[in-house]
C-alpha cells in the first residue's frame, strides 16, 4: 500500500552536471576528482561506503564500511575475516561498493572482485590504530551471538589490562580487503530525475569503455 507521506518526499537535483567532455579517461582518475570534491566539501565521513555481498546461492546482504585507501589496484577497507561479511567474501568474491555523497548529489557504484590485502598492509594499518580500536578488533567475535554487552566489556577490560605494557599484535582473523574494480558508474543528480550516469567498464584488453546510461 502506498504511504503518501513517504511517496511525496522528493528533491530536485540542480547542483552540477556530468558530461563526457569533462570526465577523465580512466575511472580511478575520475574517482580521484570526485573524492577531492567530497573532501573539500567537508562531507561527514566521505569514506563511508556500502559494501554489498552475497552468498554462493545469491542471498544478498549490505552494510557500511570505511574506505581507507584507493589506487589503481583497487579500493581498500578492513574487517574481521570471520564475520558474516568475511565468510561471504571468502565464498563469493563478487561485490559492489556504493558511495552516496548527498551534499554533492552524487553516487559512485563500483562492481568488482575482492581479495585479502597483503599482510604488510594489514599490519601497518592495524598498528596505526588507537589502542582501543586494536583491542576491539581482538576481543569482538564479529557477527557471532553473544550473551550481552557485559561480555564485550569484560573482554575489553581484560585485554586493556594485558596490553598496558606491550603493544597488541594484529590477530590473524582481522585485516584488509582490496576490491579490484571491473565496472564503475558515476551518477550526478539532475533536475526532473534526468540524472547523468557515466559507466566505465573494464574490457578484455585492459582498457576502459565509457558509455552514458539512461537515468
């Protein structure tokens, strides 16, 4: 049944446009341009992105994770390898990332395959985190059922006491993932829902095909 109060919520997008004559020839360069715009616009947590995964038989799930780096080899984030997302990534490496920068009326959708980041990168990032975050990664059995909040708090207290004199080491079950893009779509909101959509697709010879999609 249609909820008219919800259905009437709408916004007309008028901030910018996206034309083929203005875009970079490579999607990572275009992402870098938009990333700089997001940072300069002081968007809160511009690195927040939706990560969509699915089981081998096609049951999807999605959650917000934080981008920590991007380069030609892909988009880097960190998580618990034994979590639900970690299990799904191990079983089915095909994923989608989605950035939504509301203040700029922009979205970026990335489809690709995921692999674990090199151990050296996972160690470097883990060791750069605040002590509380490192302890959190150690004590939380992410996605598992626990008896209550007090269970976590007790684990944190014990770990905090243990690591007063020594730095915790990255647990084997926590580290980075790299999403290597195969498709990247840049979406710029436009008036009357006639949005600009530019799609980059990786071809067999390693070049990128650029196409415009209907909104």
